[in-house]
C-alpha cells in the first residue's frame, strides 16, 4: 500500500492530509509539486562554492516545505543541516550532514514516483 511506502521513508500521510484539511487530491498535488521542485539541487553547488548563505537558504526552504508536507525524516535532517549553517556557518559540519540529508531527500522522491 502507498501509505506504508510513505511511512517507510518518513512521510506521515495522515498528518499531511490533515494539514490539507482532509483534501487528498490537494495533498497529492503538493507532493507532486515537491517531487518536481529543484530547491534541493541548489544545496550542494552552494556548498561546493563555499556559499554558506545560499546553502542555508536552500536548505531552510527545503525544511519549510518538508514540515508543511509532513515529510518528517527529511524535515529532521534538513533542520540539523540548517542548524549547522545557522549557528556558526559550520560548512564542514554541513558537509558531514549532507549525505544523510541527500539520502532522505532521494528516498522521499523515490516514494513519490
């Protein structure tokens, strides 16, 4: 079942549905928009260029969307990542956290296919 597949990658379908006032079609539309969004793809190039502000902004945007869509695992990893960049601009720590963030992102996108 799709809901079980979602749960396995940290998507809380019931919570997301509730955030959309029970409108399953609307929630699925937003999930599809997330799948097609390019915000995540901006993070690594920004880090590679040493641009802490751009990496933070992209990750912060990703975190906001993840929490609003109840992509809980992705949200948690994005929160840790943004905290590393917010607190003291620790790009080295962010680079260490990036693989886990990328893994969560890829798992969500794959589940939404």
